């Protein structure tokens, strides 16, 4: 194989790369979570006004779930071109798509203006959001993982993961501020549009920062080797990254999908469904529920790098398993605390839940990156993460709301999350520890065939 691991970047460049990934993921998640919060709070009235309030919420969450359905397609398309053209170009495109769709939602006419066309337009823009986010995550975490060194990869790669709570924090904070200063009528009439329109400003800032970073050295070196082999053997045809990853890494994809179950489902129950449950079953005001999620998201942001650093010391699997077991055990206390209706208990319930979620989410970036060879890493990590989201995060608020409607109890919802935790415990328990893997050698270590096959013994590649 080619000469050793690419040298780590100068100390000043890695923080800049982390910042570029973080600002982009924050904006993308702000856009995505903003929709989820609006779906729980106002979209049922604005786009489905003829339905019963809880049915309207279910329909609103259905459009929310549609965004997840587009994420696997985004993972396939962005993963394919990200493995062929590089991480940076695709990350810029994903940011433009997500920001443009979110800004357009802020301009949408409601059901009162255009009737049934309003939810159709809303759903179409949600599909664009999901497609963009499906390609964002893999590229953002790989850009950092492939720049950093193995010794602290868990810590550095966890920073793009903080984009999720940062985006949640930003989206919830803007909504909380608007609901505090505007009357319910004003917020429902025009105030809800402001956070969506703000996305245009955020995207401009994100693009300015993201365009300033370089492609990862690990990818550049792998691409150069592939091009050299292709030039030396003109008859060789490079396999599609998707074909290669499904052939050589199908077990890793299944592990990634299983690992996502508890992480994804618990997150959307704690941050999105809680806005429905707390306001309808626990008698908590909308402002109180938003403030609790706001505080919990701030703590979540702070603990993710700490969990990432711990995964560098003890391994990805132990930290991930701790989070999965913890979230399963926390579900019954979580709902019991919310049912008290007090703000302090609501904050405690959400915060502890998000801290335990962070133990899964923080090492996930490095864990998934270390599973796949460089020339199929974008595809592999994205497919494993985003295909799982269709079965996990997409229907989570919908299923939780339906269970609440049918049983008028939190017990089935808690059991639902516990079942997801058991799936994750089995998947991560069956996985190999990846902490010491060299990203430039994963392909050779796994015995993967060359992307450009040799007529002789079959060269190896990344």
C-alpha cells in the first residue's frame, strides 16, 4: 500500500476544520429541528386546521417524518459523489439545499390561503431538507475524522456532533423568545415565519466558513492512488463506492443501523415528542416545555466532547453501551418526572436523558468513520446512519403520539424506547472495537479488494 498515514495537519488548521464542520452541521440541524418544533406547536393549526387537534398533530408529524424518508436517498447520492469527488464540495451543496428549503418554508402560504396545496408544498420542501441532511452528516464528521490523528479522534470528531444540540438550542431558543414576546395570535399569524427566514443569514455565514477549508489529506491520498492504478491499467474500471461498500462492509452497515436505533428514537422522543406530551398530558405550558428543552440542549452540547474524549481513553463501544443501557433505564423515571408538571423536574428529565443520549452520539462519528475504507467511507457511514433514521427517528414522534392517543399513558412509549435500547445493545455488543484503527489503513486491514481490479493477484485499495 501507499506509504503510511498522512501527517496530521498543523495545530491551527484542525480547529478551523472543526469550526467549518460545526457551523455547517449547526445550521443544518437548526433548519431540521426548527421544523420539528414548529410541527409540534403550530403546523397542525396552520396546515391541517380541519382536523382534531391531536390528529392534526399526527398529520403534522407525518410531514416531519417525510424528511427522514428522503435522508437515505441523500446518503446514497452524497455518499457516492463524496467518495468520488471529495467531502468539501458535497458539504457546500448540502448546506445550500437545506438553507434554501428552510427559507422557502418561511414564505409558504398556509391552508387558509391556498387550501390543500399548502401541506403539499410543505411536504415537498421537507423532502428537500431530508435529502440535504442525509448527505450532510457523513461528510461533516469525515472531514474532521480524516484530518485528525487517531489518538484524539473521538474528541475532535465529536465536535460536529455538537451541531445537533447547537441547532436544537438555536431553534428552540428562537422559538422560545418569539413565544415569550409575541401573543399566541401574532405567533400563529406571522411570528412562526421569522426563524425560518433567519436561515438565509445563517447559511451565508456557514458557506463563508465552509468554503475556506481544504479537502481531507486521507481522501486526497486515496484518490491519488486510485487514479494512479487506473492510469497504469487502462482496462480497469473503478467500482461504484455503493457497490463496494455493500460488498465489503455490509456487516458494518448493519451494526451502524442497529447502533442508531436507541440514539435516534430516544432523541426525538426527548426533544420533539416531549413538546406534545408535556403540553397535553402534563399540563405544562408551551413556553415551559421549550425552556426545558433549551436548558437540556445546552448541557447536551457541553457533554458531547467529554464523552468523545472518554471514548479515546476507554474505547467507542464501552461509552456507546453505557449510553444505550442508561437511556433504556431512564425512560420510566423520565415520564414520571414530566408528569409532575413542575419545571425543575421537567428540566431534570430532559437533561439526564440528553446526557445519556450524548454517550451514544459522541463516539458515533469516530466509531462509524473507523468502520469503513476511505474510498467508500462517505457512502458507508451515510448509508448506515441515514437508512436507520427511516425506521428510528422518522416515525418516533409519530409512533409516540399514536401510542399516547390510543393508550393515554406513557408506559407504551417508555417500552418503545427500551426496545430500541435493547436493539442497540445487541448491535454495538457484536461490533469490534475501532479506537486504534488507522483511517488510512482500514481497507487493507480488512482485506478489501481494490476498487480498480488487477488482472493479476488483485491489488488492495482504500
